[in-house]
């Protein structure tokens, strides 16, 4: 199932497949008929609330346990709302040895009461509800070794070793070894601190103290139940070994920071003091601020923020007691000049000939302006986005001559990096006497990409209103690379002559054309491969929502079996209008079930629809899903269906054996869709009618069922049980 109905009855019918929820095998086995229950029973209950479980245990003992999760009328559920109980296994802070994922609702076969047998180990388990919107239903279960809740702190001890003189002082160095024991949940960690004011740090190995003087090492231990032992300490004195060293340490200091033209430090100066001693070795370094400041231990660079002239004094002693003469550095700190924190102001005008309805006839010209004020840093760039497309650099008025409703978003950034909030202007263009731009292809990507090679040159609009990438026909069926390179050179010569590209950009695009391989054998179909099985190709796709995909050694990608939820892997580099999309998919679901997945087409920019409960729903609500689902039961939309609009039954889908690669081609021209499976046409659909749902969905944006004329491509994943693989994704404009 791929859509969220408005009523609970429809939600309950498909939520199991959407979220991939069940009591998983291994550590969380469902209890078999007649099986002997564990002596320890832990019960969770849920009701109408989506912010907390009605009841949940806080503590348990290690060993076998029966997990009971009930979400029924008896526990307070009056709406039929589903909930899950899921143990998280991906957070290293918590135990990960129990895989439990139970969906319960009052209308299921168990009446909302489910059980599972698990084995718990000492430590903490984190659990939560995985249904979107239920994020606050969570908690922690603490498990102890036995005998009830662990409330006893560990016992920590310290041992100081080293060579001692007759006064008990340690000569040269002392080594402090710490240990701890805990008969409850077990020792989690030991911490120590040097001196009274130092911060606690983890103990991993004996601590060696070789600085001359009296010392105190504080220590404590924590167990897995969170109990902390009383702080204890070990005090001792380190003295220098006998030496004839009479030479004090060598000292120096440096001052660093950003300077102004007068050599003063802006906002802050950092003083770094160093000392070296070839005799007994450096024992202490000290510094003082100003002529009267108190001496204090130097442990790291000293940062001075206060505006004014400063003196930092410094000195050092070695382990034989020799003290270096006091030295100092002097510097001035000044406040930074006021920074520009105000973004530019922007404005827009739309011009053209209007009809009586206020629509622009033939074309509309959008002019954007920006001003950073008298005290600003100056406007660095202006950008615009047409119909939720990517933001492009604004260099000249934007001409929109395609009939339909349009929205232009615009923003500006100043030299200080402040960017104004995007503003929008919307208008309608109706057919008129102005022909559409004579662009051989459709390409709104930010840079000029030839085949799969990115030239890095901005894909700017040329004098004939086509973008550079639209004039370089890299998706045409070229019979030789020489012919293609000759075409690119002809296009670039004209663009350079018109001042659209400079010499560097000319060479960059030419180089990308040579590297693209277009026109060579195997590149004559006119298809661009957008997922070729390499790390570089896979990195161009973006995962949104739940689930995940991983790249396999054979070049295919497979949805994850450990990260659940409904999600999508989409290709954000460009939108496609009329196209032929070819790919291969394989049903890899475990057991007897079938994977439920699909291919999304013609959906808008995901990041422009973050108001959706989950971003991937923008593809569901505004695009079309071409279904992949060979199951004889479950969802009525089978492989080849246009989900929610046009059904294909199992007989028409052409079922193949699981684990078999299938060729899929989706051809879209205007609002006519064709779906081919293994070379056979299994569905034709004209996108001019309403929804196929009964009753119709009230949250669909188009009342007549029509969707965008162009958009992005995405591959769907449902969850951990709907395992699907894809490979060799290719597309060409028609």
C-alpha cells in the first residue's frame, strides 16, 4: 500500500505492509500454540493517545521473558487507532540483541493483544512506536542480573605505585591504577579527575603523574543501571630524582589571531606559551594577565577577548626546581567593525499583454530586483526558481511562454552571505502568437552536464531562451562520436560569439563532451544512464523518508532489511517531461510474501514540500507511482498499475518467479502513460480522469486527477520485509 486514507479502516488494512511491522524472528519469536510461557511477563498497553503508552514496565531481570503488547478497547483504545511496540537495535547506547516489532490494533485477529518470547540481557533497551506522528511514544527498559532492581553502586579502589623515598614520596613519577566491581548490573565505566577542579574523564589505563608536587586523583565508578559510587581520592607527592641540573627551562610565547591594518587583533588574540628543558624536564608553566594578575597554571592557549592593550606574563620551572626568568608579550585587541547581518530587499514585476481574465497572452516577462542598502555589503547574486524547480542565477528578465499556471520564487544574497527569504509571484499564461522556445531538449539542471560528465559551467539561459544544456543534444541518437563533437563545437562557437560562454567555459564543455562517450558503440540508444552501479552514480541519488538502499558488488541496489519505514530514493539532478524510463527490478522479499514497491515519476522538488508530514509524500500526492507488486493477495493494485488511478490485475501484470530480474519501461508523453514489462505492454493510461479510490481522497491536489507535465524520478521502498532490488536505470527525453 502506498497512500494514507482518511479513515482508520483503510489505514488498518494496509499499515502492516507500509511499515513492515511484525514480531521478528531470532531474539523476538512470536509465542507458539501451547508453548510454555517464560516466568517473567512484561506488559505494555496503549490507548487513544499518540504521545505515550498507557502503561509500560521500567525494570526487568536478565533471562527469558514474555512480552505482552495490548492495544484494545480494554486498554482504552476507543478509536481503532493502531500502535506499535518496537525495540531499537541501531543505537550503540542501548542493547541491540532483541529484535521486536509488533503492530497491534483492536480490529486485528488477536483483538489487539500480542505476545512474543524474548531473552533479555543486562543493560538498557530503548523502545518506541514507529508509526509517523507517534514519535513521543517511547521509553527505556532497564535489565539487571537478577534479584530485582539494581540500586547498589559499584565499589571502586585505587592503587598508587612507583619508587618511593624514605618519606613515602614518589621519585620521578607515580602510577595510579583504578579498578571497580559490581554484583548487580555490572560495571559500566570508571572515571577520574586530576585535582579538585578538573573535569571527569574516562579511565582506560593506569594514570602516570610525573609533575613535581602534591597531587590528588579523584575517582568513581558507574554500573549499567546508572548507580554512581561515592567519590574517592588518592593523595600523594612526586619529587624530583637526584640531579645536578642547574639550568632553567627555555620559554617563548606567540600571539595569533586576525589582524586589522594597524596590526591590532580583531575580537580576540590567542597566546601560546612553550617551554623546553634538556635537563630534568619541564615541570610547570604559568601565566598571568596584566602587571598585577595572579599566576595560574598554563594548560593550553590563552584567549583574550576584551578590547584594549594587554600584557601576558609567563614563566616555567623544571623538575630540579630551576625557575626561568619572567617574560611577557604585549598586544592590542579591538572590537570588530559592525557586520552586515541584514539580507537584501527584493522586488519583482511581471509584464506582458493581459486578457480580460488577467492572464498573460503568449508570454510573461518576470524582472527581479535586489538592493542591499547604503550600509550593506552589496548584492552578490540574485536567484530564481520557476515552478518549484532548482534555483538558478538571475542575470536577465525571465521569459515564461509555456501555457499554464506558473510560480516564480526569487531571493538575493549579499557579499556578507545574508540571503533574503524567498518571495513568490504567480501568474497564468495562455496560448498566444508567441511560439515556444526552439529548444531541442529540456534541461533545467544547474550546470551543463554532457551525458553523465559535469562540466561545472552554469546552465544559463541563452539569447534564444534555451539553456546551454538544451542546445547540446546529448540525448539524441548520434551515429559517431566525431559527429557529436562537431555538433558541440558548432553550438559552442555560436555561444562564445554571443558572449554566453567565455574561453574557459568553452574548453570545459568541450572536454566534458569528449569524456561523455556519446556516439561511441553502446551509446547510440539515446538513453542516459542515471544509476550504473558505481559509487559515484549511487551518490547522486538522495534517500528521503524511511528505509534505505545499499549498493551491491554486482552494481544493483537493494532496500535495507534493518531500517524500516516508507521512503524513496530519488534523482534530484533534473526534471523530465516526456520520457522513456528503463530499469530492471527484482522481488527479493523473504518467505512466501511479495515485495510491494514502485517507481515514482513526475513529482516536484521534494525540498519545496517540507510542509508534508513526511517529504516523500510529495511524490505520492503530486506525482504518479507505477506499482510493483506480484502478490495474489493484498493490495488490489498489481504490477503496472498507476496507483490510485488505474488498476492492473495479476493476470495482466505478467507474474515472474521471485528472485528474477524484470525489464521495466515507463513511457510518458503529454498525459499518456505506457508500462512495459519484459517487452510486453501491460498498461496504458490517459491521465485525464479522477482518482480510482472509493470514496475519493480529499487531500489530492488535483480535482480532475491531472498531475505535473514534468518532474523527478524516484524508486520506492516500503520497509524491512518489502525487499526490492533495482539496477541499470536509464532515461531519455521523447
